[in-house]
């Protein structure tokens, strides 16, 4: 198992369980991820349903988002300026 990795805890809380060795991973719940992206939680839920954004479905309705995945998602939406 990779070390220094943060894993999601079963109760859908942000992940803080750490194992040493790798760059830490931070998982956010829907509200936290929506704040990070600057969108409403309802919008994020629509993206999850349409599978437009990377996410983890831990159990039932518990959805978690990896911050690194969110950063990559944002970068993929970047539109360069035209001079």
C-alpha cells in the first residue's frame, strides 16, 4: 500500500488517515469540492450524475473528490487568451 496517502474514511468525512511514503491525498466532500471549484453543490451533483468530473463513490450517496483530480479538471477547462 502506498505510504503518506490520505484515504477516505467510511463515514464520508474528509480523508486524513495517513500512511507514510507518497504525496498525501486529500479528499473533499461535495460542499467542500464545490467551494474549491467555485460552483454550487447542486451543479457538482449534476456533473457527478453525468460522470463529467472524477469522483469516488464510497458508499451509497457518499461522494468524495480528490483535490489533485479537481486541479486537473480545472486545468482541462482553461481557455487561452487570443492576442
